[in-house]
C-alpha cells in the first residue's frame, strides 16, 4: 500500500558521469538537495525520463536539507571504454628494498549525439595510510584532473562536441617496501 503525503518539487543539477572501472557506461545523474520541510523517508522511488520509466530505486532516508544523487540511466549517445595500458611490478634500485607497481589506463570517449556534452570521468587511485607506501601520479596523466585526498578519486571534466572522440590517460605508481 502506498500513501502519498506530500508533493515537493526539488531542484536538480543534471550531468553525465562515468566510472569505467565499475561499468563501461556514461550515466545521466542528478544531484539534488532535499528542500522539503521534512525528511524523505526510505522506500521505493520511481525515476522517469521524457522517454518514460527508467528504474525503481530504494531511496535511503534523506534528512531535511541533505544532498543526494539519483541516476537516470545510461546515456546511449556517449560511450566510454577503459583500456589497461600497463600493470607492472618491478624492483626499484639495488639496495633500497622497494618494489614499484606501475599502472596506466586509457579512457576512450566517443560522442554520437547531436549537441555538446560534458562528461565527468572518475577513477580511483590507492590511498596510502602508511609512511613507507607512496602513491604518485605520473606525468603521462592527462592534465585537468582533480584528486580527492580522502577517497583517492581522480576526476576529469571532458567537453565533447558531436562526433568527438577523446582519450583521457591515467598513469601512477605505488612504491612499497619489500617487507
């Protein structure tokens, strides 16, 4: 049984986001803030686009004034593919007792729609909590990224015109002691 108590329009900021390590798709997402004079209780939420029903989600409780994100499905006009360029382990130096792990990935984006879009591409890097383990981004990495120091997520905002194909490169290394 479903009981409607109130109807409150919420302002949303829509964008395109991709996390190619998890799924090879670009999603249309909405960032919202609960501006209702009450919390949104947990329960089912139906999401629609102009073309119709997208999905049913289980919405967790959202406090009054709190932010939350909803997905409105994959965007067919924008494609992304994650290509492993390098994943290699080697010793660093003769006597310092460290190993270096090199990682390099390429994200290939293509836009097949009719109007320009901006896609946020996100990829996680390891976050070291130890003094003797270091993570460093390589110079081969495409400029314009921002890394969240707390969770190690690198993000690029990539502008694409109709018909564009662009690559975003990420290269980093992790140095760890042999012990």
